[in-house]
């Protein structure tokens, strides 16, 4: 005779057997998707900052943007190492999306090259990245904890940059 507790355990046990897991008991496909999504987020931010840099004339802002690119380089390196461990190549942001974002930045900078305008563009992009990161983290059931930790680290970094950019408005 089965009890109520036995009935509750049966579907969970079946689900565990069907889900591919690593030694860390993580869903490999969800982990790979999380890494790809984070890779897209980080490389998109990096690309947009590089596009914006030639338009920035104020030296302290240029220095800040260069440091951000370096930080995103570091995040890409960390992701590359994680991907290598899973024998996985992350999916980059679609070239069309990157091209459209960069064209939008260039068009916006043609009309106004002021620091407050640069800050506004950066704030909009950073906010989009933050929103994406919150969505990623929310959907992290069964994702490798190292990936989740890196997502949270990038989120904290972007939130900090968002706050710092407000001074230039």
C-alpha cells in the first residue's frame, strides 16, 4: 500500500532520472543556456561601450569606460573557462542585434555629444542589462552554482555602474 508521501516522491524521482545532471547535480542544458545568456549580456555591454568610446571627450569618463571594458573582458574570460569545463561554446549575441545597437548609439551621438547624453545612453543600456540579469537569475533552478554566482556578480557590478553614471546627468 502506498502512502500520500510515497505518491509525492514518485514524480520527483522520475523527473530526476530524466534530467541530465553533472556531478554537481545541475541541469547541463539549463547551465549552458544560462552561460550563453550571460555571455550575450556581457559581450553586448562590452560592444556598446566600445562603440561609444570614440565619442567621449571627457578624460575621466573615457577612463571609466575603459575600465568597464576591462571588467567585461574579465567576465568573458571567466565564462570561457566555465564553458571549457563543459566542453561548450556559448552562443554570442546575434550580429544583427549588436549592429543595430551600435548603429543606434552612433546615431544618438551625432545629435548630442554631451556627457549627460552619454550617461543617458549608458544608463538605458545598463538598465536593460540589469533587467536581463534579474530574469536570468530568477530562472536559475538546477543551474550550476558557479554560473549563478557569476550572474549575481555581473548584476552587482552593473547596478554599481548604474548608480555611478547618475553623477553625469
